[in-house]
């Protein structure tokens, strides 16, 4: 008998009871590249919220230690998604994350928003640039997975319904996205972090490509130069071409 594909395995699982297994298969086998890029942009989006960017700007985390902060976050999120939040390593990752956050006074609504981006940004990224959209089981598993992580972080009032939490995500952005100098500084430091992964000669193009992936509300909230429609088509077309060849 042929071995079932990862998608067939996912569709045979329960998105509530088996959400950790589904997220593992989705992240590690179906969409490793897309998940990484989507979660990078999920965190990036949160820096357009003045209460979040002001805290990061005040601590100097992205001015002085952008790569270290990225590496720490990547390690924690990878442990959770690959090992599961109840595994020994997953529990250690959660403890570390709670210790980091516990040093600061962070509003519950901000925690809720960042949590929501970890659910919906990978889903939206795949709908735009993935080699296939996520199926219902994957979308619901992502919701239940991060909801359980949020409970273990002590986040209050997490919506129990997928559509309700998505509405919270959208309405929060409409209420809170606005330009501040802190947004600009933290956003620019993050763009430089991404650009510095490439040879110096390519960095101006990388910056323009990043701007081309951001919608106008983010461009305005960060004070970034608005990309041309040609650049948007070029970058987004390149990502869709990559997806077809994946």
C-alpha cells in the first residue's frame, strides 16, 4: 500500500484533538518556507502598533540586538511547533517566553493581537503565496494550537471561535495602526535585519521587496516609502512562481 501523503494524513486527523500533530506536519513538511516567512511578517506587523513598538524602542532590543531577538523568538516558536507545547522542550520554551514577557507591563489586548497574527498570517500567506491554500483541518488546527499556547502564557479572554478571533485581529489593526517615530525606528531596524542576511549589493533590492509585500496601512504606519505597482507585481509574482515550482 502506498504511504499516504502529508495532506492525506492531515485530513484524517481531528483539528481539535490532534492539532499539535497537524501543526507539526503543516510546519515541518508541507510549508516549512512559507511558515517561516509568514511568522516573520506576523511579528513585523505587530511593530506597527504604537504600544508594542514603543516598548521595543525603549528597551533598545531592535536597535542593539535585532539578530539575537530574532534568533531567540525563532528558537522558541520552532520548539513549540515542532515538539509540541506539552513536550519537555516545548515547556521550557514556554517558560523562557513567559520569563521574557514578565519583565514588562504588556496589555492583554496586545498579547491577544500578537497571538492572533500567529494564527491568521500563515493562513493568509499561504492563500497568496503557498503552493496550495491550507485546508480546513490545518486552519482550525492552527487556531486551536495557538489558543492553547496563549492559555499557557496566561493570556485572558481568548476567543473560543475561529471567526470571532479573526474579527478581533482585523478590528484591532483598524483601531491601532498609526504612524509613530517608534514604529519607524523599530520597523527600519527589522528591515535592516532582513536585508543583512543578503550580500551588500542586494540589500537595496531586498528593502524594496519587503516594502512591496506590505499593504498600504503598514507602509503608512511605519513611514516607509510607498512601493511602485510594478515592484508589487514583480515581488508577488516571483513568490507565486516559486510556489508553483515548489
